[in-house]
C-alpha cells in the first residue's frame, strides 16, 4: 500500500539496489544527549557485507553542535572499525575507516557514544552503508 506523498514500501527498505549492487544501510540516532559510552544501535549481520574504506557515502549530523571535539565509534564484534568525529562547534561529522571491512553472518556492528559525554552534543542522526557480497 502506498499513501499519497510517501514512497512505496519497497523504496524505504534498508536494502537498496544501487548501480547493480545490493546496499544495506545501518542507521543510528539518539534524542537528546547520549549517555557516556552508550551503545546507540546494534545490528546483527545476517549475510555477507562489505564496508568500503573511509565509508564514502556515510553521513552524520548533530541537532545541537558539540562543545568540544566528540567522537562516536562503530565496532564490529566489540573492536573499533570506524569513527564519526565532530569538531568543537560543528553539527556535521566526518567518518573515518582505515581499511575495508568484511562482515559475515553473525557479526555484530554497533554505534557507540563517546566515553565522555560532551556538554552539548545532542540529537545524533547517522547512517553508513555496506554492499552485500
């Protein structure tokens, strides 16, 4: 069923076919300031997934800018594989991932808040994606 003004169910699924590759989007968000070290989202990988070095299509924004440099982490099975860093006073973050990352069914990806809570950083919305292999 499609409602007026809304996309069909098929176009809002987490899976999307992009340039012949099946893409999987992983999203995380928080209302207000996240607690120090809080896991904001956990994703159980259910198929082979490839994350490209640097996460070039990833985005991350804050509703309220960080007072100091603030870094969220992405972990795979508890080990850091990527970061989302916000400069002091910035609402737009920059993603880094040093190497391509390959996930297998059963791996767990998580987005984790900084170990120290920033005085003002709030309302995170973040998304990164991988390709099904």
